[in-house]
C-alpha cells in the first residue's frame, strides 16, 4: 500500500478502530486511534524501519487498503480493539494474543462478582474457566487499561478486593467506587445490573446500556423514587461525556516496536542417520528465551536433513498454543531455505524465512533472505542460529551417550 492511496480511505479526525486489509479484504492488523486520520498517516513516515522495525514494513507491504469504525470515545476504541483482535485473529496482531505479560479484565463467577485487572499469566495461575463469568483482553498497555477501568468504575461501581459481611465499609465503598457489597448496601439483583452493564461496555453494546438505563430511570420516576432516578440520570450523562484525556495522552503506536520480535531458529543433528534430533531456539527482542527452547527426537536411520527439517516444522506448528514467530532462521543454503518455505506453504503459514550459510569451518558466511530482515536483525539471526547448533549438538550427544 502507498501513501497516496490513503486519500481514498477518507479517514476522519475522530476516535475509532482501523483495519489494514489485504487485496482479498482479509484483516492483517487492527489498531485503535484518538484520530483515525493522524494515526494511519503515521504508518507512512520515511523512517519506518528505524522507528518501528521490519515487522511494520512487512505489514504495510502486504496491505491493500484501510477501513475503519468510528467510536464516541478513545475508551470505547480501546475496548473495541481488544474485542475485534480476539474475534478476528489478525496475522500482525499475533503477539497481542499470545504475550502472557499482557493484561486482561476478569469477572469472577460469585454471588457478588469481583472485577479484577490481572496479567494473563497470573490469571491462568489463579482461576479456572469454571470460576470466571467473563474474561476480556488481552490489553497491551497496562497504563491504558487502568485508566479505562477508572472511568468504567465511576459509572458502574464494582467489588474487587473486599469481602462480604465485613464489619467496616471498604475504602472503595467510602469513595463511591464500590457499591457497598462488603456491608450489604446493595442487593444481589441491583449489583448484577452493574456487572451486566460492565460486560456490555466491554462487548461494545453501549446503545443497549443506554436503553436499559433510560427505562430504569423512567421506572424510578414513575414510582417517585427520584433519588434513584437522578443517580441513573447521572450515569447516562457520564456515558455520553466520557472524560478519557489520560487515554489520549498514552495513545502512542507501540504495536510494532521490536522489543517482542520473535525469532525461532531450527537445526538438525545426527551421525549417518543415528541419534537423529532436531531443535528449536527462541530469541525475543535481543534476548535468549531458553525456557521456550524445544527438542524433537526424529526417526532413526534416515540420513536426510531436508526430511528432518520438514518434520520439525510440521510438529512445531501443530502446537497452536505456542506463540508463532515473526521470523524463522534455518541452518543451511538455498535448498534448506526452499524446503522450509515449501513446508510452511503446505501448512498454510506465512512467516518470512532466512537461512544461515556456513563456510568450511562451519562459521557463518552469509544470510539468505529478504534484505530488510537480514540487515535489521543480523545479530539476533546469528545468535539464534548459534544457539540452535549448540542445542542440537548437545541433545544429539546425550542420546548418543545413552545408546553407548
């Protein structure tokens, strides 16, 4: 996609969610913006690789056009972005789905549900599916999510840490952020209305919330419960006048920063087809992630590195629960690289691949592959390749020693 093609998109200067799509209208990437027009234009600056890395360049090259969905506030754009990423599973939002350091909002399945903001890895340790009413996310920015929850909590107070039947009102109840669940100030029925509205907010159903609240306000007024009617009226006003200035301040493009750029390297080791093994190593950013290294024991008496490479890649990508890489590194020349690319194509996976060619002393001589990846990630490519060779030899020797 080229910068001049943006003029046909007619992007407004309003908050919302934007979609980079390919020529078949498949969604490549989903992002949110304070100003849709300004945000999308920022993807076409002249220093893309330096500021955001090769992953962004690859996405822009694959994109054919941009579409968008406006929202009434940045808060709604933030929540809608997360929901749409989860629903559509876009190729270039992979790390938003897989990164366990990202944050989610958990609503527990209790008589008076708690609403908690947790790291995904912490949520998975603390709760089972049976213990949760709903989970929303992941959200890449903890700062943005905290600001969002402050806004939502003022409209729909909820319980997070307090216990039922306390002797003293919790601090959040004293400042009107908890409806007094802890000391019995709200019924189960009334509290569940708040939880229902929070869920609808996360699911992009603001219109349903407003209709429900307007009916509730009118019902209270008819019964001359004017204090309750006024409270609902204030909530309606807050929904229409969301103050999300802090979300706007933190509205920076971070999705394509290469801190989480994942490189997976593969290698095969054996002696004449015996003690035959394959391995995968992982580099994220510029660091080794050793706890995600993987070993593959391969069938014996097959003296064929290409067959080994095909089997490793096939077995690795059968694990959909493992985060997919942004770049694959193969040890070998043109034929090895072509074998990997053909295997990935058969598996229906589109991930760029490079190969490290060695000299007679098994030292790296050159890297074959797309120039932008090779130039930008040379050190990480060599690090991953070296780790794969070391790890494969070590695993091969351990099997060989056991055989002896």
